[in-house]
């Protein structure tokens, strides 16, 4: 879960990162066209978008309990480009998606996101890119719902505390 206290600006920043992470594969797809996997956009003008989306997502994930391994793996797969270190990149990518599945499974809420994430395996034989998009979007849905839940609970707790102090 996230840290106990999330400021409004921190909430907005995290919200933007999650939305950006969900949209970035679609931006690549629509601006450059279909590639066999998300990593293939490394060899296109979308490289900065790919790197920035992964770096921002890693920064976001490192702050969340049970997501640190996914964060580290995501930054490692980004550091080892598919262009020069294809095998190492792919190993980190596979481990990232497995670690992410484990984190989703361990979560005590929004289990449907785990099941959506697993459906990406059905798409894998047909298109790695579409499988990755399903996995990424389901992960982003999970984090969006979790972020909203944590922030909402925090705001209610602040409101209750303020009401108690007024009495």
C-alpha cells in the first residue's frame, strides 16, 4: 500500500503517472504503428516516451509495498535496451511480468485486476504487444483504484479528526 499521508499534489502526480503509463502503449501504437512488442518502440522515435513511461512507473512502484521488485525489474529492462542487450532485456521483461502477477495476486483488493492481467496470456500467442497492453492496462487499473481508495480513506480520516477537534 502507499505511504499513510498523501498530499493533494502527490495524489495528482501519482494519478498522472498511472494514466500516462496506461496511455503510453496506445500513443506508441497510434503514432508509429504496430510493432511486435512494446520494447520494439525502442527503435522508433517513441524511444523517449518508452523510457520516460518506464522510469516514471518505476518511481511510482518503488514507493508501494510489494511492488519494489517490479519497480527494479522495470528500470532494469529499460536500462538494457532491446537494441543492444536483447536477451538480458527480455529476461528482465519476463521476470517483471511474473513479479507483477505475484504482486497483483498478493493484493487483498481488486482481485479482478489479477484475472484481467492473466487474460493477457490468452493474447500472447497472437500478439505480444496486445498481451503487454492488456497486462499494463490491468496493472494501471489496479493502481488507479488503489490510489483512489487510499486517498479517499485518508481524506475521510482527516475529516473525522477535524470534526473531533471541533467538538
